[in-house]
């Protein structure tokens, strides 16, 4: 079959001896690499142009070949089972298209899920970098509170009377400024709550009272300053509001 396929149209019309010799030469080339072809070559030489209906097994005679037919395609011969009908081919094509469409939809959904997962991962990393030290920053706020109280506890007339006290207060103010700079480096800053509308997300109302000349729900007193960490509330400000 291999020799007939290689010769193509030249195979037709050759004599019995020529056909056998051509097949013999073709099979002999393969027999150099594959030992079982040697019996095939001898069979072709003895049977002429008739090909055996069995296949050789080295050292153990012959094994019957399956029943197949030669199908001519573009001038070549192929061993094949019975060709499927046009309707069967159309059904297989339709099924293949459905499977391709299903796979394309699954691939699209997988890409969307992967993109969403990447976005979530990136957002989680950003939040960890921005807010990972929230508890630590919250625990340090009492340092700033105590420095603020120490400065506010000294009256102006006391500073005028004692030069030593003035130097001490100046030293505390420098420390407070250094703490504020350290907070700012990590996105922590004090809220500006006084005279601002009350916002429950940022403020905690401790009391409410009427204030002449002020609109209701306005902060008029700050008991404890609030702090933000980037765009989130680190500690709500404790305030008094108008009503």
C-alpha cells in the first residue's frame, strides 16, 4: 500500500513483474529499520502483485488484517472504514461548534474571574500597606493627648512669670510637633471638628445644647480630638453639638 501510494498514477498499467519489483524495493527500504517487514518482502516476491491478507509477526506466522477499503483522495489511497454520510458529518460539525462555543464562554468567564481576583489581591495589598498599623497608631494617640493636655494646662500669665516654665513648655511643644510629623508620615492626622456640621462617621456627640446665633447640629466644643488614618476614621472626636 505504501508503494502504491508513493507511485500514484504510475502504479496503474505496470506489468506484474514491475509492480512486484517496485513493491519489493519499497518494502526492502523499510526492512532495513523494521525486522518484521522481511517476510512481507518475501511474500510479495512469491505472490507477484497480490498483497497478503495477513500481517507478519516476527517468528510467529501471520495475523489477519482488519477488513478495510481503499478510499481515493486527491490521487492517493487511504485505508478507511465506511465513509460517514453527509448528515452525520453535519451533526458532528454542529456538535463541534457547540463545544467550541461552550469552551469560549468558559474561557471568557475564567478570564473575568482571574481579573477580579487580581483586583481584589491588589486592593488587599494596598489596604494592608495603608491600614495595617491601625491598632498600633491608635495605641499611640494617648501620647499626643497627654502632650496636648500638658501644654494647655499652662496659662499665659504663668509663662510670663517663669522663664524656666517657658523653656519647659517649648520643649513639650517640640515633642508634640515631632509626634505629629511621625503621624503624618503614616497618614495619621487630627480632625478639624470645631464649627463643623456633626457627622456620625467622624464625631461622637457627648452632649447637646442650644446656642444662640448658631444653627442646630453644629459642633461648638471638642472634648477629645479625633484622628483620621488616610480616608478612614482612626478615632472619632468627642464633641458637643448645638440643638
